[in-house]
């Protein structure tokens, strides 16, 4: 009918060790992938903010210079 739930897992079994090592490597690769995607996304967001800030400052400077020339 299957193994009893009271039986402990034998950590010296080569198959169990292989599965555990494979799982740890897989989880590590997954975490690396997610962190690299997240850092790339954050860089893109920072670049967009910087470009928007430069655009706003550029337009603000042009508006002030146009206002100064109109007042003269």
C-alpha cells in the first residue's frame, strides 16, 4: 500500500541527494533569473524618470526664456 508516514527519509540515499541538489540548483537559477529581470526593470524605470525630468526641465527653461522675451 505504500510507505508508512513514520519512516524517516534516508539522506544518505544517492537518489534523494541528487534530487535535493537538483532542486537547490533549480531554485538558485530561478532566484537569479528573477533578480536580474527585476534589476533590469528598475534600470529602465530610472532611465524613464531621468528622461522625463530632463524633458520637463528643458521645457521649463524654454517657457521661462519665452516669457522673458515677451516681457521685453
